C-alpha cells in the first residue's frame, strides 16, 4: 500500500491523466454502443410462472400484461348512447396501438358484468402482447395518454396496471441533492472548500467510469433497467465516505508536521487499508444476492459491486494523486497559518468525542444496556412484517392508478383491482367439463365475489388449447385475506375439484407477487447466512479475533432489524405515516428487505471496519484494551458521524420521491445509517469492547496458523503520547512542499 501510494503521488500527472482518459474513453464507448438493460423476471417452479409459460407457449398474445381502463360518469349511465359512443371510440384507438392484442369491452357480449349495478362505473381489460417489464416508458405513456384522451364531456377515464404505474412514475434528482448535501457536510467537517471537493471529484470520476462499464456489461449480463441508478446512489455514498476517511487521516498527518508525500502515504497505508477491506465487505454483501436464486437480482448485484469497486480503486490511486497536487491547501487557513508558525497538532482526537469516550469508559454496562434496549425496541415491529406487494390503493392520491383503484373499489369492490387467473391445458371436451367443475367450486368458495365465464384459447397448429377464467376476491390485492384465499384455492379447493387428468394453475399479477414474496422469504435465511459467514471470515483474518467478527455480525443484524422495524411501523402499521404523505398502509414489498439488507449490512460493516481498525492500531501501540477503545473512538467518532450524515442525506432524498417503494428505501436506508452510526458504532460496539476486555483480541493458535495474515493497521509508527511543540516562525515551511505546491 505504501509503495502504491508513493508511486501515485510521484506520478500524479500520469495517474490523473489515466483516470480522465479512462472516463472519457469509457463514456464515449458506452454512448456509441448504447446499453441493453433487460427487466427479465422469472420464478421457475411457481404456479404463477407455470401458468404464464403455458399461456406464452399456446397463445403468446394472451399472455401479456393486463391493464384495466376504468370509465365513470357522474350523470347518466355508461350505457347512454352518447357516453357509449365516446367510450367505444376511445377503446378503438387503444386497440389500434401496436402493443395491444385485444380489448375486453364492457359493451361486448360478456361485458355486462364489467358495468357496476348503478351503471356509472365500468372497466375494459386491455390485453397487451408483452409483459409490463418489456414495455418501455415511452410506450407506456403512449398507452395511458391514448386512453385518457377519451375523457371529457362528463366522462372520466383512469388506468390501472403495471404499465400505467410505469407511465406515471415520478423521479427526483437524488444524486444532485446528495452531491449538494455531501459538499455542505464536508465543508463543515474540513473547513476548507478545496478539501471538501476532493472526495466529490474522486467519487465523481470513479462513478462516471463505473456507470459506463455497467452500461457496457449490460450487453453481456442481464441487468435490470434501474441497475445504473441504484449503483450510482450506492457508489456516491460509499465513494464520498471512503475519500473522507483517507483525506481526514491525511490532514491529521499534515498537522503533525509530516511532508505532503509522507502524510499521503501514511493515510493510504492506514485508512486506505480500511477502505479496501470495507469495500470488499460491501461487495460480499451485494453479491450475496446470488444466493437468493432470483435471476433479475444478479445483474443488480454485479452493477452495484462494480460501482463500489471503482470507488475503492479511485480512493487508493486517484485520491493520492489529487492530494499530491493540492498539497497543504487541503487544510484550512487557520491550520496552514499554524503550520507556518511551527505549531504542530499533538493528537488526532476530537475533544468532544474524547469526553464521550471517557464517559463510556467509566460507565460501559448501563450505557450498553440502554443502547441495546433502544435498538431492540425499534426492531419489535419487524417481528410482524408482512411481505407482499402494495396495490394501487397505496399510490399517490392524484395518480391515475390510484383514481382507477378507487373507482373500481367503489363500483365493484376492492378485489376487482387484482383478479386471480385460473389456467389449464385443454385437449378435449372432457377436460373442458372438468375445468368448469373447478370454476364452479372456486365460485362457491368463501371470499370469492365472482368467477368469469370460461374462455378457451385454441392451440396453434393442432396443439392443445388453454382454458382461462378470472377469479375476483373480496379483498384487495394487498390484503392478507387475498393471500389466504390464494393459498386455500391452491392447496384445497382446486386440487379437490380437479380430475386426475387435469391440472389447473392459479396465476395472474396478484399471484405472481405472492409467489415472489414466498420465494424471497424462503431464501432469505440462506442469503443472510452466506453474507454473515463470508464477512465473519474476512474480519477474523483482518483483526485476528473471534469476538470482534461475532460482535460485528450481531450488531449489523441488529441495525438491519431496527431499520426493518422502522419501515414496518410507518408503512404497515401507519405510525407517523401522514408525515410521508401515506394515507393507506399495506405490506412491505418483498424485494425491499433483501436489497436493504445487502446495502445496510455492507455500509454498517464500513463503519465497523473504520472504527475497529483505529482501535486495533491503538491496541498495537498501547497494549491496553481500555485505552485503545477510548482513544480509537475519540479519533474516529467525528469522522464516522460526518460520513453517516452524508449517507443519511443522500438516502433521505428518496423520501421525497412521492412513490411508496422509493419512500420505503429512503426511510429504511437513512434510518439504518443514522442508527448504526449514532448508536451502534459510537455507543454499543465500544461499550461491549470495553466490557469484554482483552478477549476482544483472542484467537486460537491453531486458527491463527491457518488464517492468512492481513495487515489492516498499516506500518505507521506514531507515538501514542506525542509532545506538542512550538517552533519559531521561519521563512522555510515546516512541511517540505512537493514541486508546484505551497502554502497559499
């Protein structure tokens, strides 16, 4: 590490030029080749996807997404000639769109059931020839705009479905807000605008290069369309944090009287090592999503890992080069003036954090107990978390999907917002009779409002056909009663009513979301176990300890549980929901805990590595656990909380997104970082390390011989008790500047 840092400083022009050329070259190549993001999604082995695969094989045009076009009038009825002519003209224009396979009109032969009893609300089913994930945003907007163009003259038109959600999806410049917030925090921490911009420049060049690489990789690996945006936000947070830790250590070295080059080398050799190991743990957590067996998450994990990898490499190469250019100018004016007068800083510790560390040292048990009780209390709601998919009733009040949901619920009942679909292969009259028997049994099941007449789709080229029927439950798609009904139909009603030569599958969008939740729930323990185990092994090798990795894993799990409890309390229980503009509670989206855990675990491990690395340094210097913990916390507390403040502000921007899923991520991630930095790393972990004493650093000799030796504390030899000195003003600066730098 020292050799790498020294080379980058001495050849800083080459390093900077290489990064700039890489950024420009990769960006140009990416722009010329373009991207190939694919929202491919499959859940092999589940009934919903077996039903979808059957439809796609027999009748591809009937296997696409289903959108509900809801029409309503306040005066008169939908069957009035004027209203009917207007609605039919609109439906004809929708049917003419390239992606629309068919329209099930409320004015068709079987459309009477698609008009409410009062005659003022009705709906048409628009069957698309592709799944919603394959519809572009522009195509989705064209569909919605064409349908809504038929409104007017007292007729209201609203659309509900996945395509309609995509067309009305709002976005905010979270990255821009994060950059501004990060700059403000960095300026407050460093007191120097130049020092504040260095981490942002480093992260910016690294992220620009990584996004271009991710775009190119999308041609080789299936990546979801949101992969680059998510990677950018994760990379921004960790990139700025990594640079912040190295720049902070570099500035401390300068104030001790080291030359610019020596301060950079020492910073990279200490904090740089922590950055490298922290980045590895983040990548381990992200790549752990492979254990879930859900293919569409693979590309997301790879893309985010690429972004983190680039920020680590930039922090270890580009950042030293930039610091070599800026020299002493990364210090504030007051610090530079003190150096010019020969005044050296004798300690890296913050006075405020030093006082807190001593309080913690004197009262570790009660403080640890209070902190643990608070975190456990916040985690209690997590025990009742219900995974699922929030329906359109949770969308913003002014959105077309929410209006369509409310109209359907008013005219027919909430279950009409997400019907289940019965699907079976039919190759003869006997099977058709058997399918009718099943639909009759389903129709007489408690919790079912209506079952549509059987629709038979002929097979291609003499192949067997498919029979389908829609099942409308009493509850909305997100209600627990609908989930219970789905499981009852699959496990009892349908098997009992089916003959031995007929297999009836239950699919549809509501069933797909339920199967998705079930798959992720079943795989979640394996995912968590893989991530925790790999991180445990890495930290064991780094810190030569069994207790510290165990403590880190437990604390990271506690942080995740508390953040899950927070979003459960707000979004499922409704506590303080009005503060976020939420007027309807519902289940937590199944993929949110998975992605949040990967991100939160990785970021939590960052702070653990930075804190314990400094404590580990102090342990090697002092040989006293109490002193090591006290001085390690005093030296890192201010930097950890500053880094966390940046992350909280970056993730907090998600809360302004206006969409439930975005707000879930925003509150969950911001809350997790806040709790982890403020309670776990600066209260609970130091308290526990004080209570466990020398046992923190115990490792069986047999295991010590097997594990590789990874040096994380570097080779900086600084006296634990430096004596402050004051030199008379001199015409020669204390720290010998590199060529081209000076005290300006």
